C-alpha cells in the first residue's frame, strides 16, 4: 500500500457503479433538456421539426430519469455515498459560512468526501427531478388530478426546467474548473494531494478506502 504522502498516489473515490449512475443520469437529463428546448423555443422547433418524436423522447427520458438512481441502490458504495450526502457535519456549516464570505482557500473550507455545496446541489436536484416527474405525469395524463389545473402544472414544470438548466450550467462550470474532480468521475480515482487539499475531512473519516499508485 502506498503512503498517502507519496507523489502520484491515488485514492479511490467512485466505484464503476457510481460512475455509471452519474453518466446515465446525465445523459437522460441532457435528453430532457434538449428535447424540451426543441419543443419550447420556436426557432429551434422549426429547425428540428419532428415534434411528435421530440415529445415522445422527452416524455420517456423524463420517466426513465429516476431509473439509474434506483438501480444504483443495489451498490453498497452508492448507498454509502447517499448517506454522506444526507448528513451535515459541523465543518459543512463552516464551509457554507466561508462560501457566503467568498473565501475560496481550501484551508478555510473543510469538507468530507462531498462538500456542503455538493450536498445542497444533490438535495435540490433530487427534489427538482421528482417535482418535474410529478408535473410531467400530470401533463401527460390530464385527468390524473382534476383539482390541479393544467395551466398551473405547465407553469411549475417550465419554471423548474429553467431552474434546473441554470443549476446544471453552474454544476458544469464547477466541474470544468476542477480537473481532478473530473478525473475522479471519469476513472474513479483522484490524487491523494487533491483529496487532502479540497476534502480534508474525507480520508481521516474513511480510512478503509483502497488506495493505489498512478500507473498501477
């Protein structure tokens, strides 16, 4: 086992199952947003055409969106990360305080495997997807809940779609600015140096995480 201080040492961050859940969810989300744009934006709708196809792809990609998450529950590592995302530690509150003050130094932003911003993002996107699925089903099956008007359903669905779009743009921007985080999602492993700097509470709390050297 390579010592944590060794240059080039890597630590396992995500299993194959977790990475597949992330990729499948991302692809389905992208399908939802692209087909929604082809239906909602006039010039794009005229350019693409095939409205019935776009509606069908949009509906089924939305319905299938929770499927990767549900399949991921079969993975113990995925379930363990869900527990991490669902738990706020004292250092997460410190992370939020420093974020509000726009302090970016890693030394004043302690984090476990996931920082407080990632935990809030995960909770928000999970709730948004469930509400999008609910309003989408109401639009698809108009008589499901007659007490809720179709106009209100469309309004909530559209507002949430714009909200998800802007939040995802922020998520992609953060990922672009952090190549080590992208490496972890692509290969499953990240440099120990990065883990210690950006997620200082992680390795100390989870000493059972397997480690390897780069090139192994």
